[in-house]
């Protein structure tokens, strides 16, 4: 009987002990600490705020646009040249060819082109921009020049520069030559005299038949515009169109000294003996440039005569040299 009571008591004690152990485990401080969640590798580097910043990065196209807009050329001299906020003396230097030999990237070429077509840019800077693209062998330079040349809002001085550069494209006989030819021909009737003059001289250097006819008509015109006459005489000299010798001789006493000097030089190079009397008279002109040109003309003709006298002897000597 007592044994049964002891057994029951032991069981009760064991149950109480087990309950106490269970309660102590449930309220243990270690049990209250939450186990940190295991995050994927990429998420371990950022908090929730940082993750939001990363997600707000612009699209690749936007990044490229920003880089192109803000990037600077690797050549510091080119960066200075393209900086429109700098004064001209900090953009253009005497040794531009050495400092900026050429440009090659599409971005650099585009920015240099923008300088040429910007009417608010300094004319000297724009002239250097053209030279830079020429050194860089940009194939469509003639199109860029035409775009700027067609804009009559440009200054007469810069359009004169453009006519000169278009003439270089013409004389180079490149792919752009046939593109440039009608542009310069049309420019013979431009409202700006400086543009007409430079276009005529460029066409004369190209030996253009249209320009030759233009000169023949103008040199015989009684009321020919005075501002074009000296350029016309110079062009006729380039064409070596000696049928206009008399027409040019009539301009020796012209009121404009530039016309006089162009006529003196041309006739002396052509050894026009009938002009010598006037050369002697003009040698005493009160206009220093005219007097100097006339004296030089007399010396030139004298030199030509001496050369012609010596020519038979030279030909005789040369004829005795064997032709290897």
C-alpha cells in the first residue's frame, strides 16, 4: 500500500520538474533574440534607403547623353578653343597647327563644326575652326562651308573667308569641287562686294570659263563697278587673256590706286612696250604705292628684256647637253 503511494508521488514530482524546465526554456533571454534573416549576397551591401538610390540610376541612354554633353576633349588646347566663354587670345594661338594638329572623334568634329556655323562666334575663331577641319581631312567640309556661306547673317568679312575656303576646295579638285563650282559662280552676283571679289579670284585660279567671260564683259564696261575692277584685272592676268591689253592700259590713269597698281603689274609682266611712257610718268606720282609700282614695273621690263637677249645663248648651251 505504501509502495503505491510512493510511486504516485514520484510521478507527480517528475511531472512538476518537467513543467518547470519547459517554462524556464520558453522565457529564456536567448529565446527572445530574433535570428537575422539571411539576405541574398547583393542585398547585404545596402540598407533599404540605399537600395532605393541604386534603383533610381538613369537609363543607359540618359547616361550616354550626359557624358557626351559634359565630356571634354583630351587635348587641353582643343578644350580651350571650343570654350566660347574664353577671350579670343586664349582660344587662338600662333602655333595652332602644333597645339591642335587634328580632330578625329565624331563628338569633336561636331563641336568644331558648330563653331563654324555659329554666327555669334568670333570670325577669327571660326576661320581657325575651318583650318582645323581641313587639317583633319573631313570629307564633307565643302558642305559645312556652304551651309555657313548661304547664311547672309554672317559678316561680310567672314563670308569672304568662306569664299576663300570654298576656292581651296575647288582648286584641290576633290570630290567637293563640282559641288563648290556653281556656288562660287552664283556668288559673282552676290550683294557683298568682298564675296564677289574672292569668288572671282577663286574661279580664275580654277581657270573657269564662266569667270573668264565675266571678266571680259566687265573690263569693257564703261560703268563697271570700281570696287571690282582691280580684281577683274588680276583675274585676267591669271587667265593670261592678253586680248584685253588695251582695255587694261586705259586703267593706268584710273582714279583708284588699287586699279592702277593691278594694271601696272599686269602690263609690265606682259612686257607691254606701249605702257612704258606712262610707267615713267607714274613713277613720279604723289601716291607712294603707285610710284613704287611703276618703278618696279620698269625694272621688271628691263629684266625681261635682258632675259630675252640671253635666251638664245642659253638655248644653244642646252642644245649641246646630251638628252639622257
